């Protein structure tokens, strides 16, 4: 994987990596490397990001790909699941901050304001 180089022409290039079908290493012209899983969900092709190389090694990318493919096989859309988790986290963060918390985080607050 370290020896793979972008061919120089065009945009991103994908290289199949073996293991779960659809697992690919995507190379950018500037040298970026990310793991991508190409899958079909409801008869539409999607690319799901699995993380960047070398932060995510091949073994972990394969595990993540198997997990996602298992969810698809059970009828769960992993893209919708991720969106729902992100929106739930954002809602929890919005609910969690009180006015006092906001004032205390403000860098220019005056001492004894509250």
C-alpha cells in the first residue's frame, strides 16, 4: 500500500484491496489515502468512507467493511444510521448547554456577572 502511487492523470483513483468485496484504497493526486467501501443499497451504488490510511490499517478497514456489509444484509442502511447518530449528537449538545454555561465559556465575560 505504501508503494501505490497515483498515476498522475485525473482525479481520485481507487484500487481494490481484497477481503470484503468492494473494499478499495482511494488515492488523491496530492498523496491522500482513504479507505472506501463501494456497496449497493436499495439498487443504488454508494461509496462509504472507512477512514484514512495509515490511521486505519488494512485489518481494521476490512473489519469495518464486514460490519457495514452485515448491516446492509440485515436491511439496515448504514448511511442513514450514521446521519441519525450525528443529528442525535448535535441535538444533545444543543440541549445540554445552559445560559450559565454559555456565559462561562464566553472569553470576555466580566467577573461577578452572574
